[in-house]
């Protein structure tokens, strides 16, 4: 792999629970991370045109708030 991280590195990185996940807890954060990443990989469209660039952005980079948060 050139710039892609190994599956284990991705799992370890994602295994750090988000605040929402910490609030409810996790019996096995690594297994949870593995499942989340596997689902994400399935959803990623790898059959795009050759000249298409897939962008990897976080939701706060893609969503424009129309009203102030509560």
C-alpha cells in the first residue's frame, strides 16, 4: 500500500470512541470499529470514471448550517 493505511491501522484509529459512543459504552471497540469501516468500504463507490477524484471529507466540511445550533 502506498499512502493507504493498513486495515489494522484503520481499525486502531477508529477504535477510539466518539463522545456519543463513549456515552453508551462499547464491549469491544476494535470489533465495533472493524464493522463500521467494513460498512463504510462497501458504501464507497469504487466504480467511478477514471478521471473522477473521490474526496474524503468529514461532515462538518460538507454541511452548511442554515440556522444556529440549539
